[in-house]
C-alpha cells in the first residue's frame, strides 16, 4: 500500500492505544518511568508496514517504549549480521522466515506465559517464536461468472477440466507455503500433479492483489489468494456490499483454507531481551496487540486475524471458524523443496 496511508495508520492506532493496555505494557512503562521512556526496541520486519506501525505506535502510547523499525528485512540479512545483528525483534508476515531463524539457532526462547496467550498450533512447537496474527488461504469468486453452488469443494478440485481457464492464482509466499504443506502431507508425486493442473488450467496473475482485482472485475470467475486482500479492498470501497466478488472458504478441512501465522521472535543477539520479551507479551495479549488487530480498520490491521482465543476480528471474523488442517508451522522453515519444484515446473522464476 502507498505510504500515503501512514497518517491514517498513526491516528487509528493511537485512538485504540488507550484501550490496548496490558500487564506487559504497564510493566514496561510503569509510572511513566524514565527507564521505560528511554527504552528503544529495534524491529526488523517483512510484515506490512501499516500493521507494524499501528502496533508499535500503540505500544509506545501504552508503555513509553520507542522503536527503530527496518522494513523489508530478510532472513539472509539477519544471518549475515549474526551476533552483530542490530535487531531485538523480528516480525514476520509468514511463518517461514521466522521459523527459519529459529531453525538456524538465532532466536531466544519465548516466555512460556506469552506462548500460552495464543491459540494452540499457531506458534513454534519449539517455543522459539510466537504467532501474533494470521491470514488464511481462500478462494475469491465472482457470482456473475459462477454460482457458489458450482464452486470446487476442495482445493484439489480446482484443477478439474470443467474449471479450465476460470481461475487465477499467484506465486506468492503463501502459495509457496501451501506447496510445501502439500509436499509434506501428500508427497511429491501428488503435489506435482496438482501443480501441473494449476499450470494447465489456471492463469498466473503474478500477485495476490492482481488476483483479487481481476476476479472483482469479472476477468476470472475465481482466484486463489489470501483473505485479507479482499477485506482491504472492501474497506477502501465502503464495505463488503460494495464489491461484486465474494470470499469462499472450502466447506471441509482442506489445504485451500490453510492458516498461516505471522510470527514474532526475539534475537539471541539482542542486548534488550527483557524489553523485547515484554513487547511480545503485549503483542499476544487480549487487551494489548490482539485488541488492536481485532478492532482496527483494515488499513491498520490489514484485516488479519487476531490469534488469542476468544478474540475475533471486527473486519474478517473469528479464526476458529476456518477449517484449516493443523500442522507444525516450524515445518515451513525449509521451503526449498517447494521453491525448487515451482521453478522446475515454470510456475515461479525463483
């Protein structure tokens, strides 16, 4: 999104900040102490800048802690910096990068009480990073092009010949993660067959935003993407009822509904470990970061799902309603097999 939205982000985030206090935030900035005011946390992130800015501004308002933020950070950068890394915290958009840092031994264990604030199965099974938000894979469809009753019942069904030329897709990070999940659970042969069907019968629109926009415009009847792109557009247009397209969740537990966590981890090399751990505790607290993600407008929350039990998004709903398979998010630390297969088939430039 354009940086022109930053002023909106700041205003919305600060408006919510007064109601986003938590024990963790209060401890970090108790009594307005000069120590809290002097604390600065350095965040490396590949998450959407609007969400990171909204969360960090709210935490600053609640605790006095300030932030240095480097957007578009990569795992390779952190690995190259090693023990000299300036980051205290890494905030990922997808589970793969933060899981990769954990697998490389670069993350400190997350406080167990913080991990307990999140729905089971969304964070590192090894306790090395914690989920703070989530997105789901979905199917967009345009009801002027296809009736809901005619939609595929599973992700595998979409490559049937009857849907040839009717659906769009994009080789995004989430598509790579889904491919790795299929490789891990269904094997190489079945995954290759599915991807060959996607290649033969679908249209590569390169980016998830393009998938959304072309389905909305009626260029394609359907499109595989992430849920939040649609909700962000709905917010821009004045509400879901202003869009022609709709979101479809596959009716049974299915990889087409895959939940992918956004993860937060504390770097082992951080000289600011206590403050960084307190920030993670606030991010995952019902009355902290989860309240902001749940209640902020889509231009701040990116319409992502909060991950604390019993907390639902005012935009996209309750994550508990999504029929995603359960799996170990740490398994996405190595997606080389998926990336190699996609490149081999010509589905990704790699």
